[in-house]
C-alpha cells in the first residue's frame, strides 16, 4: 500500500474514532442527566481571572426543573434573583432596583444550568463532549463547535449519592480565560416542588430593561 494512501486511511480511522468517542461521551452525559426531573442545591460560586486569582465569591441556592424553569438566588452582599420559565430570563438586582429581561440563547450565561432540563440534548448537540478524569467521579468537558457561545469550555462533574448521580461541580472558562467554578452542596433530586418558587412579581418603582430581540 503506497505511503500516501496509508496516511489517508490512518487519518480517516483516527477521525472516525474521535467522533465515536465524542458521540459516546455525549450519550453517557445524557444518560446521567435523563433521570433528573428536578434538582435543588446550595451553591458556592468563585470567579477567577486567567491567572487563577480570586475575583469574587458568591453563595446561594437554586432550583431547576426539567421543563426549563429555574430559580437562582445569590445571597447578600451580591444579592440577585434570577427566574426563568424556560424561554425568558428575569434578573432582579435589589441594590440597583433594576430588572433585566433576556431571551435564552447560546450567549446566555445560564445555559450550563439548562443542561438539567428538557433542552439538554439540543444544547449538547452544539458541543463536542469528552469524558475526562476527575477522580472516580464521572466528568465531562463540553467545547463549542461554533463561535459565539457564552463559554469556550464547560466541565460538568457528577457525584454518586443514595439518590443516584447528582451534579457536584460546574467549571466555565470564557474567551478571556477567566473561570467560574460552581460547587453544589446538599443537592436533592426529584422532590415535590412548590410551583410558586418559580414565580416572580415585579416590585413597583424599579427600572425594567428588556433586552429581548
């Protein structure tokens, strides 16, 4: 077999193998996400610059449903309330007396949270998924296939507990190489939820900024 032909055959095998691994990793990730009907947890979020210097630390609590509804609350002194019905995000900043309304798209910073919703497969199709090592815990790396996404790299780590595999950590790297690490504590799967947890009444007298387009 001529060298050039062998080279192309080998290259083809390598490419087909890498696609198979990526597809298999995506299937494994979806299998871990599928049992999640709803998820609630406390979180600690750290923002770091490209040199891993801590810029900000936040703590709070969140709830997300498979329907795409979620509530994300950040404790003072950085208090913030974020609500979504799965199509629109409302961000309320009490200190600024301001409510911002955004459509959910690939640039929305809450996209990682929507992995735990019915949109998971549609979202994952936009990324190359690789399984990575994170001790004994299942962990996955998502890299956008095209430009224009909120992040350049997302890592999702799961922990096995009596309820099954629950998300333990997210790590998001943006185009400036800044990182956001979110650690989940006391994660609870598939518990009865009060529908009112996702409802939000706009306070009177605040500025409303509607960025939907």
